[in-house]
C-alpha cells in the first residue's frame, strides 16, 4: 500500500538542533521509499517547496510598495480562509508526520515523534515560549495522533507510562550518526584542530549544552581531581550551547582555563565538529536524562572511547561499548575518567565495540522503519 506523506519541517534552520538533524535526514530519505507516493513539506502554516532553502542563512526581504502592503492587509482574511480550506483538503489525503512533538490544528491525525519528556522532567531547562507551546498543543496532539515514535526503547517505556498509552501505539525508532563521523588519521585532523590550538589525541571532549541535567559541574569537579600529569596531558574541551551557566560553573571553568585543564569552545561550526570528535582521546557525556543521546553515538562512530552516565537511555544506546559512571559520585567518577584515559587495553576494546554499536545505527534504517510505520497507520 502506498501513502502520501506530509512532513513538518519547522525545526529546519541554518544551525541544526538534534531535532532539526532528525527532520532533515527524514526529509532527504522518505520520498525515495517505494511505499511513499509523494512527500509535501509543511512549516508553521505554510507549504515549503524546497526544505533545503531553510538551511540557508535568511535574507532580509525587500520593502514592498505601500499599495501592495495595503492590498495584502485588506485581503488577509479572505486569503487565510481559502488557504485553510485548501490545506484541510490536502491534509485529509495525506498522512501527517510531526517530527517535533506536535500536529498542527489542520491535521486530523497522523504520527508524531516524542523525543523525550524533558519539558515535564526538567522544565527549568526550556524557555517560557516552549513551555507555553506544550501547554497549548501537546495534549491535543497526543489525543489526535494515530501513532507515536520515540528515539529509544527506554523513552518508549517512559512515554507509555507517563501518558497512559497502549504499548501498541508507541514504537521506538533509533537515530544515527551522520557518515561524517568516522575515524580519521592525524594528517586529516591537524589543519582543523590547529585552528583550536589542539593536536590529535591531545584532549578529551564533551559536546553538550551546559545545563543541570547534563551534569557538567560534576564533570568539571571530577576532572579537577585527576592527577595533574593526566589532566595536563588531556585537557577537557567543552563545546555546545551555554544553556544557563551558573556562577559556580563559570567560575570553575574560568579557573580551569587559567590552570590549563579545561576550555569552553562554545558552538563549533558543523563542518569542524566531526574532526573535533575524531581527534579526541576520550569522549565524556555525563547527562542523566536523554531521549537518545546522539553525541555518544557520534563519538563511537568516530572511533573514540566513550564514557556516559549510567542513566536514562544511555546504557541502552551505547550497547555495552561505553564506560558507565555515576556523575554524582565525584571520587568514583574521577577514578573512572583516569582509567578511561590511561588503560590502553580498555581503550582498544571500547574503540572496537563502539564502532560496532554505532555501525548498527543508520539514517537509512531510521527512515525505513519510519516509512513502515506510515504504512501501518495508513492501512488502519
């Protein structure tokens, strides 16, 4: 049975978030599936002819002539009525997929992806507008959705329990690392790393927003406890959004930077990130709540030994390849970090196992399993 699909692409923008990456990978693939009889793209009430353009930096629109503005203003209601009627007809003939939690009001049903429940578990990490959006639209989207996708089995169980859903209504479809994340030799890495004053295998890496559930303060405290020879040889690089850096974290980062054992890189250009991963001697991800945890998979795909928190879906997603830690136990955390840096036997095993686990994920698989769900929903 073939199905016509509408994919919401409101998460696409020049600097892709994790959900933006997920939306983009689906947008590139689902139209090629033999089961799909055409794909349309929708964004905040508008049809998008080419989602690629959403990844470009916006251009300031030209000023319209005042007569054009006058006519546009006075015909807005009529045009909106016509557009709503047309949209409703298209929505009825297609299956709608909202990859960012929500279905629009015009969609009577469809599929949504719920990546995690952090807006309920950790509301303080979300802006007020995001919380208001969930208050207005999330319950209605869940009620209308014919099926819900999650990124991991752990999140699937949490969503079923939290929302009191039938297990048959929720399916886990794992994400993947981009093919750009792969092992690379030192010669490939040196030009890019030199821009950050880094050398291959000369640093450890954490890619994460700096916010409470990510446990960056605990990571910094544990790193400070490493022997000076170890933390001097492998300073910690932290890259990602600033989140809401507390004064204590800022002070510890600043002191660590002066002492040479930590640097905060902020956002790194997308083209540099795979090289930054591949050059790291160790990747550390102490977050205690994730829907999937893409950065550890990207690190494993890059051939980098990986340490993650023994929490949420991270043990599931890393599949036994990563060292598990309890971030709140700072002494043990520091001990395990030291072992992960100096134990050559463990590092070899972790690298090989990580490559195998990461190789089991792919965006092609994600798209294929997603399209199979479209067929199940469309077939009733």
